């Protein structure tokens, strides 16, 4: 294809279907905004130097680790889903003569265009806010009071976001290049979910890191050794969640099917419809659950690890304070925001599919109330599934924390982090209910015949 024709197709397709591409733009912007704070910590640490600089480097390492895991889990998933939802468009391109290799190039170019627009606007928009946010979150932190964060590293932030976008959607872009024209004559077929070699390799690396971190935590007896273990414990929950997200094609659907099967189909027709819809759209299900798994693991793991250490230090006569709200915002605020936006964006970009599903149910004789209830059940299924998986990271952190303090305080039960986990799950449920029920209510106001005729 000629370069001008390719550019017109790249831009024209994005402008013709802004709803589908909005999700990628929004999560890219959110990731860039969150990454800007982490980049400011690194830049400021280099300029401040001395003890304060070392403290900022240590803090920025934790924030960067959490942000990176969140970015890979959320941005990559939404980008991949965006591509998968456009199977028909990709098939139509080939029917009019676009070569398969060019389809992949066009899809990746569209992702880069949308991702760069979202990330670029975000880094410019949040730059004036970084000093104020940094001043608030660092207030009360020993040795870092009064440090003024300095913006910088915007180019690296945008490049990092774009790298995650392309890496997350690389396989889906390959599938798009092989889409057949037959897709135009039938409903879009969900892309089979599988774990590729890169995901296996990344998951294996994370497992090795988790094992090495846990192994390093044993035999700590002194107060100083216990206090120094907190940073390592904080990393366990996002690392474990990262493994689950990378292997989500293998674990999400089986876990979902296992616990939802406990409710017999005859108990509720709407429940059966929701369960079947979520299980059928496996790619969409894993994209929705990945951010929520991360959110649950991060919050529950933070309070499980820090709570266990705090209790152990208190039993040794060392006064220890609870985790402050500012610390939670600094370490978890960005990743949790990214997870929430990612989950909502996933549901939003799949809205066209929801419109068609609602029309089909109405045409088959379902009542509007049953369709709305099925949408609510879908939200519940996503949240419970993500909570079950996220608890793996929470309990891993709790067990590691108990192992850490066992030498100094034998038989000390660990903190579970369950209150924080339940609060996160409740907030996620409210968010997903709004993102599923409200669009379904709007879809029910449309004429089913016109919706299906447009297909």
C-alpha cells in the first residue's frame, strides 16, 4: 500500500469509530499521568543527592515497580481487547485488497497514534500538578519533608507507555492480519486465549523473583532486620498478581467456571445468561479481571505485610505506627487508579457487543428486567473472580510476612489484609455495576431490529 493511503486508513478508521479507541487513549493517558509522578521521584532524587536522594531512589523504586506491573496488566490488556473487537473491520480491509502484513502495520500504527495522543496530553497536563501532589504525599515522611518534586522524564514516560501498548497488542495484531472475510458474514468470534512463549518466560522470571524474595526473608531476629524487610514484602503482592495476569488465559476462566458452577442454572435464568456470556467472551473476561486482580492484590498485600511487621515490632517493644493514608496514596494511588480506569475502559469499549447481546435477548423473548439483572450478575462474576485470584497475592504476602517474623516472634499469626481486600472489592463492584448496568439500560431503549440489522 502507498504511504498516503495507509495514513488515511490509520487516521480515518480511528476517527470513524472513536468509541472503540477511547479506552486505549484513556488508559494510556492514565498510565502516563501515574508514570509522571514516578519519573519525578527519580529525577528529583538525582538532583537532590545525598541522604535525601538515596531515600527518594528507594521510594521511587517501589513506586516504579508497582506502576510497571499495573501498566503491563492494564494498558496491554485494553490495547489487545481494542484490536480483538475489530475483527470485522480487519476482514473487510483484506476483502478490498489490503495485504495481511499491512493489516498488522496499520493496527499497530493506530495503537501508537491513539496511545501517543493520550499519553502526550497526560504528561503535559499533569506536569504543573506534580510538585503539589508530591509535597502532599511526602509530608510526614522521615527525611523527605519539604522536598519539592521536579518534573522531567516525560519522553521516557510516553515511550514506556507506547512500548507496553505495542507489546500487549502484538499477538492480537497478528491475529488481525489473518482475519478472514467470512467474519463479515457472522458474529465476531472471540479470539482464542492462550499463553504465548513471551508470557511463559515473563511469568517464570516473576516466579523466580518471588521465590528469591521469600527465601531472603527468613532468619530475621533483630528489630533492624525486621524493619528492613518491609520493602521486600511490599513487592510480593504485585509480583504474584503479575504472574496471575500473565497466565490469565489459563487461570481466569477455570476459576470463574468453578465458583459460578456452585449456583445451579435452574436457580436463575439471568444468572445462567450472565455466566454463559462471561465464559464465552474469554478475552473480554480476562481483560476486565486483570486490573481488578491487581487492585485486590496490591491493597490486601500492603496491609497484610505491613500489619504483620507492625504487630511483630510492637510485641518486641518497638512502637510502630499504622500505614498512613499518604503512604497508601503514594504507593498504591496510581496503580489503583490505573486499575479502576482500565476495568471501566474495558467494559466501555466492549459496549457495542453489549448492545447486540441485549438486542438478541430481547428478540428471544427476555424481559428488560432480566437483561438488566444479567448485566448486574456479570459485574458480580467479574469482581468475585478477580477477588479470588487477587487473594492469592494477599495470602502469599501474609505467609511470607509470617515467615519473616517467625524467628523473632514465634507463632505470631499474620495480618490477613482482608478488610482492605473487601473494601477494594466493594469499590470495584460499584464501579463495574455502573459500567455494565447503565450502558445496558441505554441499550434497552433502542429498537432491537435496528441494532441487529446494523450488524
